[in-house]
C-alpha cells in the first residue's frame, strides 16, 4: 500500500452536493491507513501551483464539522476553470505541480469536478506514469447537468432536481389562484441536455399536478408549434405553466434567444440576448395577447442546499469515500461512477470508469424519455429521476438561517 | 352572541402564509360556539356573488388536514382582484351579496387579503350597518411586502424574508468560489417599499457574510454613484454581490428600467422594459467591463412554502383564529394587526385597527433603518426582521416533494 499524504481540490461550477463529496473524501482519508495528512487545495490546481493549501486534519475536528460541510452549498475550497496543457506542450506546469507533490509527499490526488476536471485527472495520471512518480489520481464527477456518460447519474443532479421540482410545484399552486387566462414560462438550466428541465415534471407522478408542457434541447424547437400548443392548453384551463430548457434551439441550430430577439438592443445600442424564457414570454404576448410572465430559476438551481436531496448528499459522501478506498487499493486515473443495481428498491453502488471513455461526450435525455410530440417527458423518465430526489438532507438552522462551513485560506 | 354561519375568502396576490391564516380562521370557527358552518368562497367575493362556495366543515376532518393547509403555498380558495363599487354607485352588487348572506344565514365574514380586500371589508361592514343586516366583518391582512401601516409586520412577510435571506446566503457562497472579478446583482420584489430587499442583509448579523450593498426604493437611485460603489467593492474583493429592489427609481421618479434601457426593442420592434437587475447588469458591463450577472428571485419569494418561517406560519394561524374570536365578541369592520409587545424575547399579540386609518397608505422602511450613504441597511433594521424568520415551519414531505392541501370547487 502506497503511504503518504493526500490532496483534494474542487473545480468547475458549484453544486449543492460538491461539498458532500469533499466531506466524503476527507472522511475517507481520515479512515485510510495509507494516508497521513489530507491537504485541501484552494481553487483547484491553481491552488496547488501557487501553494495555497490547508491541512484539513487540523480543520475538521469533529463529525459535526464534516456534516456541516456536507450541507454547505458551493465549493468550500473554491474552484477554478484551469485546463492543464497537453503533455509535451508546456511541461513547466507539470514540473511545478510535481515539485509541489514531492515537497509535500503527496501520493494521493482527488479531484472533484466536471469534464475539465476529469481531463486534469487523466493528464496528471499520465504524467506521473511517464515520470516515475508514484501517485494515485482519482476523479469524482459533479454536475447538476447530469450529462456525463458512464454513470447512472451525477452527484449534484438529485439536489438540483429536487429544488426544481419543489419550486415548480409551488409555482403551479401560485399560478392556480386566478381565473384570468395567463401563461407562465419557467426557464431551467441546461444548454445541451434537458435533464434539469425534466425534473419540472416530477410533481405529476408524485402530487398529481404538473406543467402543461416540457420542452427540452434534445428536440428542435418550433415557435409556431409552441404557440399552437399554448393555444390548446389555454382552451382547457386558464393557468398554463410551461417548463423550458435554456438551451432550446430551432431546426437551424440557433438558440431561441437569437432567433426571436435579433433586434434587441440596450440603451448603449449594443445587441444582447435575453434568456429563452423572456423571449418566449414576448412571443406569447405578441401572438396571443394574454397575460404572460417568465421565471428564470437561475443560480439557485445549483446552490439551494436548504432543499437538498438526502439521496444525493448521502451518495455524494459515499462516492467521495469510495474514491479514497479505490485509490488506496491501487486504482488510478479513473473517474468514480454510480451503478444503479436496482430500481425497486432503489440502490446504487460506486464504481469507476476510464476517463477516456467518458470525456468530451454529452449524455442527452434518451428518446424513450420524451413524448412523441416532443413537448413533454414520459413517466419512465420521471420514474428514473424520482429516487434521486428522495429524502431531505439535514440542514443545521441557526436563528432562521442554515449554518454553513467555511474553509478560509489562512496563508 | 350572534349565531349563524360564517364565510371566509382570500384575495390579492398569494403568499406562503395566507393558507395558514385560512387554517387559523377555520380552526377558530370550529372552536366557536356562535358559528355553525363555515363556508369557503372560491375566488373571494367573486365566488360569493356566483355562489361558488364549499362547506369547509365537510372538507376538514382532522387536525392534520389543517396543518397541511397551513403548509400549502398560495391561496387554497383561489383569489380575485375584484373591488366593490362605492356604496350608492351600484348597489345591485351589494344586494346580490347580501341576498347570498341571507340565503345562507351568513353572520360572520372573514376576508384575508391586501389593501383592496380591506376596502371590501370596510364597504361590506358599512353596507350592513345602513341596511340593518347583522353581520360581523373582519379583515386579516396578508402581504409579503410588509408595507401596511398600523401593524408591526404583515403575515406572509416573515416567510418571504426567510426565503430571500436563505437564497442570498446560498448565492453568496456560490459567488465566492472563483478568483476572477465578478458582480452579481440580485433583484428582489418591492415596487414602493424595500422591506423584502432588506431581508437580503440578514446573513450579515446571523452568519457574518452579506451582500456588499443593498439599494432600496426609499432612496433616489443614482447610477453614477452606484458604479462608484461597485468600483470600490471590486477593489476590496473579487466577488461583489448586490441586492436591489425592483422598484428603484432615479431622482426624476423614473424606474431604473425606464432610464437605462429606453431604446430596448424586441424582434417585433416593440419597446419593453427589462427588470431593474437586468438593466443594472448591462450598465455594469458597459461601464466596468467585468463579468456580471443578474438574478431575479421572482415568484418564489411569495410561494416558497418549503422554506417558510415558523414564526410567520404560527402567527398567521394565531391571527386567523383571533379574527374569529374578536368577531364572536362583537368586533366588526376592523383589520387584525400585530402588536410587538417585546423584542427580547420576541413576543407579538394580535390586535385590531380601524381600516380607514390604514387604507391607501404605504409603510416605507424608515430613515433609521437605512445607512447614511443610502446603499445599505442598519443593524437596527436587521434586528427588527430577524425574529420574523425564526424557526422552520413543518413541511410534510412525500417521495421527495412537499405535500399540499387543495380545496377544489366541486360545484
């Protein structure tokens, strides 16, 4: 068993669960005989290259601290978007990084992040192999987008889905109170895949209410067909609610924002694009003349830890600890994944996959999860997502607000 | 003691607590010897005039049903925006309404709503007096805006404030992860008063983090001064977060949207106004060139029952029941209010006030609650709001989503 110290970093956009994965890695390291000290790198590899690290054994003294970290949104160690150069292109970066590893006897490298972070894992692993420095390198994915191949789902997705479904259900209640015809368009994150927007449909199979339509980027968006859909719904009941992905594109490949709002300028005369929801709001107003509004769920989708999924937080902790276990057992250069071994009862197990098989691919919502008309999701789709939002993660309230755990860099 | 039946209606924009007040009225009626049956009017006075009512004694069979109703956002009986005519102008409306009362032996009238609803309460009460029909009429205010005079605060405000403070704290965590200079502008509801925006400051006194600036409609907004403020903050740290009221206006009285975006047109050539946050986003981009985004908290502020304040929900239940008690004791034509009898420990008592003293006035955030520079709130202000967000109201989760209670009209 390779003995030494470990380092962990976070990278890419924050989620409500990325700190749970961090807590899992830290707990795993504390429990691992091979690991002496686990350091946290502030702002990912940027922090490693700049020596901005913190000894996490000194920060986390109790189980409660780790629980608090697991319930804290965003990245407690900070994030970065740095992409390492191709090997051979600028080896100075790698030399600096490995000098840092050697100086601190870092033998375990854990990186929690998105696609770019997995790229970092693969490169660090490859460089280590060709330069005879023994280090075990493991990636743990995180993304609310759920668009990573090779895993049943991604840590972070369940909590985002729970927030979206909960908010959609509340919006549906709110919109139902008046008798005047009105259309409400809810814009949900997702440039390339509709997984988050799908979650807006969950109230249908759980509470018996749901939006009238759900439009995903997996289908070409047709504005005429959309207006026809809205008309049909308005004939049935006065309060029409629609979920749309921010990434909706027409058959010409242009985002809805580009095609419906090409003339929009601000007071400085600059062109700019409104969001998809805003554009469709203006379109409905123009074509149907009824009351219409748009709501962008925005950043809260990825950081609403007060409404996190217990399933998601528990799995994120679990997969973080599993990364350490696998590394200690000699696995390196891999990405941790989830294998759904059973649906009833729902059960997942941690596994890992080769990064090369995963990188630079987008897992879209499959055909069988989208209805024929392309304006809703199927029950099979919702049954896939449902267990991922199960349970409520513990929130540590104080004076009416959730407590969070911060890991400031003390220099 | 006047004996007979009661009717209750909801009116105006929904909140996360208006159903708690309804539950309080229903519970109060069940416990009141004077009241035989309590009917619910669907869509307020519109429902009374159309005979769309439901016998609530038949709907609510258990304490749990009432608890579930209290945790349900929006208006379970539906809402309306109907304003009754001045007495003497169109008495047919009143005749119809009182025919309905007589036919159903309605002797108690409870109306939960905003300013227009209190106007309805005053008019129904006055008409009854001049037409010798004995009926006790009580109003219970609700508004997330907290801009009603004569009461320490309004039911619904605490839950909205809790959601805003919780979301702001999560946004602050999310924005802190990168080292690149960026400005995030959070737009919060409030056309005429800044009470909701104030709540964005709560994390400062509770968790030690907060937005850099808070701009309220109580102060003239100066875009040059604003840009100077942002510059100063960006020199201190990379992640600047700002809370703004949707109702910000310049010294000329024009909304920020009007003055910074007069040339904005959609693809149809129509002028339209973006929100205040979006306009300030474009302004910062133009003047400072840094990364900037805006977030509109939107409808969730008033319907996020999954994050409701226990203090608010408990008080809403209490004031609903107190309305019934007072009516049974002979009080009529009044609006229920909160009297804060103590701050440490926080304690409120229900009271009532004359509607004429309250109607058509807006309670603004007072001078001592706003800092001298007009770009932040004082600690005294935050201490006033803090007890209103205390505690977490019970949420009845099922399969990952909150359960709600619906009162459909069965005809």
